[in-house]
């Protein structure tokens, strides 16, 4: 009696990322993923269920390292300022290879409206608790936006930064959270 073939979810996710990176988000189908991995569509559906489940698993995998770093800095009951500080720290210490992959794949996946909702909610959650009427919260919001701009410019390779420059940029961004709002000179 033959042993049932096991489905390697990580291998499926690697193949899904490759499809999105090379052919675009619209090319990611259960059939295309099955063909790329040499398994049946039923095998893909057994592992993930639906295309949306595959995409959710891709985002979960990309965010695993970030989430751990974020939680270590933010703690369990973080307020708005603590969430921004944690986001800056987690992004600053991002793994180059996985974040480059995540940024480019995210850009491809965000072209479909149904995948924008969870990303929009993620951003709302990061900024929750900031009071736009206080100078500190306005600087925190600006720091968050600068962080996201640096992330996208760097990891989408519009403006790649050497590590020393990346660290200096984040020191400047972090300076926005200081009481005077000025980066260290």
C-alpha cells in the first residue's frame, strides 16, 4: 500500500510567490499553482481551500518576522505612540531578502481590489490611538508615513539604500518621535 503523498505548504507558497512575481497577481490560480508544483488542483485546495486562503497565507508568512519584532517592542497593550515606535523598529531591522520579496509581491497583489481591504485595515490599526490634535501624534503619524515611504522606495528598488544609509534614515525618522520633533544632528 502506497503512503499518501504529503503536500508541502511552504513549497506551494514559494511557487505562488514565483507566479505572482513573474506573471502578476491575476496569474495566481489554483490550477496554475497545481501545475507549477506538479500536483492536482484538489491537492492545492486540500492545503489551502481557496485562492484567497493562499494569498492570506502568503501575507501571514511575510509578516511572521515583522510581527515578532513588532510585538517585542510594542508589548501587549500598546498605545498609538508605542505602536508607531514598534513599527519603526520592526521595519528598520527588516530582513533584506524577505522584505524585498514581500514588497514586490504586495505591489502585485494590491492591484486587485479584494486584497486591498485587509491592507487598509492593517494601516488603520497601526495608526489607531493617535490624536491628530496633538503635536506628538502628528509627528508620530509623519514618522509612520516616512517609514512606509522608505520601506517602499528601498524594497521596491526605486531608491535602494546601503545599510548605513538605511540606519541613518531610520535614526532621522525616529527623531520625529522625540519631544522636540527634530532628528539628531
